[in-house]
DNA sequence: TTTGGTAATAGGTCTGACCAATTTGAAGGA
DNA sequence: TCCTTCAAATTGGTCAGACCTATTACCAAA
C-alpha cells in the first residue's frame, strides 16, 4: 500500500477548525476574563454574534453545546446565564448512564454512589483544612439543631455532605455526587406519613465528621459505609 | 390577572417549547429502535428534519448537544455517526474540570475512578458466579501469557477488568468505568522508549483475581487499591 | 488499471424573518 | 403615594432558504 499522503514541506495543514469550536473558546476566554460567577448573565446572542463577527447560528451552536455540558442555561426572554465558571483550559468529560430496563435502579445507582462517596470521605480526611472543618461543623450543628432529624434528605443534610465533598479538594466529587443526588431525587417517591424516613443514618453524620476531623481515612471510610448502608436499608424497606 | 390565552376546545396547545429536547428524545428512541451500534451512520439532517416535521436548525441543535456529550460525531461530507449507544432512558452527567495541566486532570479523574473501581471489586467478590470466574481466569491467563506484561493498558488488561465489572452484576459499573478508561486513553501519552510502562500493577491482577475467587471483599478492595495506586505512581512519574 | 475530473451527498455557516416568554416601564386607577 | 394594568422592548427559540466546503461515488480518458 503506497502512501498517498502528499505532505509537501512548507505547506500548512490549513486551520479548518469549526466556527462553533472557536466560539466556545472565545466564550470561555470572555467568561474567564470578565471573572463571571455562577448566576451572571451573558450578553445577548445577537450582540455576541456581532462582536465576534459570526452569524447567530454559530453562537447558538456554541451555547447549545455549553448548555448540554451544564455550563450555561438559556432562559427565554431573560438571557443566558452562567451555571459553572470555566476558563480556556477547562476539560470536559461527559458521562452517560443507560438506565433502560434497569430494575432496582436506585439500589444499583446507590452502589456506585457509595464507591464515590467513600473515596470522597477518604480524600476529605486526608486533605481537609481548618476552614473546611469549620464549615463542616457549622453544617452539622445546624442539621442536628433541627427538631426532626432529616437523615438522608433535606437541605441541611445536603449542606453537610456538600461541605465534605468540598473538603476533598477534588471538584469532580461534588459534580458527580450532586448529579447522583439529582437522580435519586427524581426517582425517589418518598412514602407518605413517614416524616422520619431515612433518619436512621442520622448518628453516622457526627461520627463521619469526627473521623475527618481526626484525619482518619480508614474510619472515614467505615462511617461513610455505615451511613450509606443505612440509606440502602431504607430503600429496600420502601418497596411495596 | 385575566387569562388571555385563546384555548379553543379540542385544540392541543402544542408544546412549542423545547424543540431540541423533543428531537433528542426522538433521536434516542430512533437509535434504540433501530438497534444502532457505535460506528453506524444516522440519516442526513435534512431527512431527519423532514421526517420529524421540524426545521434543520432544530435537528442541528439536538445533534450539536449530543455531540458535546460524546454521543454523536458529525463528519463534514460523510454524515453523522454514533459513538455510544443510547436509549430514551439515558441520563447524562457531564463533568468539567479546570486543570493545572495533564497530570492534575488524570490524578483527579483517577481518584474518582478508584472509588468506583473499588466498589466494583467488592461487588464482584460478593456476587461472582462460577461462570464469571471462568471468564476472569481466562482473561487473566491470556494476559499473563503475553511476553511483555502490559500492566495498566492494552486490550488483554482491558478484557480482564471488563470481566470483573461484569462479575459485579451491576451494569452501571461497566458503563461508567469504560468511559473513564476512554478518558485516560485520550489524554494518556505513553512515553517513548518505555514498553514496560505501567507494568508495575501487573502482579496485583492475580491477587485481585484470587480475592474475588475467594469471595473476600476486603481483600478485593485492598488489591484494587494497590493496583490503582500503582497507576497513580505511573502518572506522577510521567512528567517530562 | 490508474488517473483525473465531475456530480451528488452531507455537514457548516449565513441571512433574515417571525414566534413566544420575560422584563420593563409608563399610563391609569385606588 | 402605591398598586394594578397593559403595551412595548428585550431575548431566546424556531423556521425558511440559500450558499460554502469537505467527502464520496462514478465515469471517462490515458
């Protein structure tokens, strides 16, 4: 097989890169330069198109992709808003889960989530700073102060766990686990008349905090497993 | 506030909102129904637009988003091709990371991957059947029979790990870990002149197999950690 | 058989228009 | 003054048609 590539010396391979890709780069640089934070609004598509010298179609293509990646959120009539900050060096790694025909989706998803959650606790125990500790403790105390312990759900519980993810100092943990929690919230039909549902995991929150405070990765793993095993029991008991 | 909507009885309000979302659903159903596999080509955008009764813009919007998620790959002049199969029930969890370089990206991704991989090994140790065991052993023997141990890369190594994921009897493990491996393959630039690269993890493959064979979840976790810690060392050593 | 060119195919971009939801702000009434 | 009401401006969503560029298929000539 002869090599038909005619690589003539001194001839550029020709840029050829697509418009929408360039626009994404430009938007990323703009967001970075403007120090935009989540919640900020981007300029209108028409203005961006004119400023970059491209058609609105190309702007929309780029915005559409960034929206699919969870970076931007266009709202009709309001504008396009930033959900997560990015820079020109941001790397995207989209994951997808096929839940079709998956029985016991919650249990199977929880198993994967447990692995990630355990690793996050281990990382938090290794890397937590004093500042992380303060935030975790504040969230824990607020959660414990509520009359009815919320256990495995509710904003106070969420805040505590988010503080752990942040203490791991690996943003992937928070991003992934937030989406796993969304998945649970979407398929979790909380049984009526049981306000104490998913509260068995309550005591493990403090022991987990203590493990991370003491920088004991092994104990952090154990307590996280106890916590999630308790959630697993609740899911199993939920079934009709 | 009066209702000015002229809702004529018998006329459907027609969800004009979210065309691209509808198109994505339709495409997912189509791909599912046609039993398309990675590498297959989708119908031309113009045909899809006509078939669905929407403008090509809406088709492009949907394709653009699916491309950003790594599902489709449009090639100029050739057509749009399927990279990963999806169904109507696929959930997407895109991640993004601002990295301080390649090493940082790989280490952060490996940390998450380790959590999932550990949990998969534990599940495999608990649930593996005799049949799983046969497949795992065959893959292990084939891998060991190669003159140069491949260690953390290569098709033989991949086959062994896939057999473990399957032995966990939770399809989410394989789905997620395959995508993590894709990521590593994409950014992992194997250094020249080091054919034995990433081979330090080689001996742990057998010990991991034995742990799963003996249905020892704790040992399976330990061996998996050793294996991935070895990979971590390789990444750290990768620096120029 | 190989080469070279032409037409058909298919994604990429552009233009301009209109639709629908939201926001804004001024007119009007309590 | 304060609030309601409503029309206009703003902004993202969709549509239509055209043209460009890259790829592929096919056919004719050497």
